[in-house]
């Protein structure tokens, strides 16, 4: 393999790994808001919450708010419909938070993978300097 082709292959693998970095925001998880669902929504004003009801069902609400003794918001999968449920039916609310540990591990894995792939491509040629 010519040195030019080695460089082209190495660049392709690096570019592919850079595209993988776009997925870093996916390193999130739902974290339960405390002390109570009502206090959390009123204090934090989150854009989106995942509500766990006392019967175990989960609903994602956009623009949640506490109105009297109810939690109201737009259903995340239907921007038109508004859902309301009694706070007594709400077991917990959770918000999406970026997980620093998962993000660091994914970034390190991508970087190590890129280096390994680039090294294998370059060293595959018997005339290479490896």
C-alpha cells in the first residue's frame, strides 16, 4: 500500500471517529428531582420531565407546571395535547442530565479506538516505519 493510501485511510478513520463525537450529548440519564415532585417543578422550572405515576406508568411532559393540586404539561410526543394529573398520582419526576462519567468514558474510548485503528492501518504495510 502506498504512503498516500495509508494517509487517506488514516484520515477516514479519524473523520469517522469525529462524527461519533456528535453522539456525546446522548450520554444522558434521567435523574429524579427532590424533595417532592411539586417542589422540584416549582423551584427548577424544567423544560421537560419524565413523570412516574404511582401505578408505575411513565409519561414525558414538556413545559410542566403545578396548578393547584395538579401537574400539567404538554405530552412530549404530542405538542398539542395537554395532560394533567393529580399530584397524589405522581410518584416522582425526573429530568435529563448529562452524565460526566459516561461522557468521559465514551470520549476516551473513541480516542483510543481512533489511535488503534490508525496504527493498524499504518503498520499493515510491511514497508512502514512501525
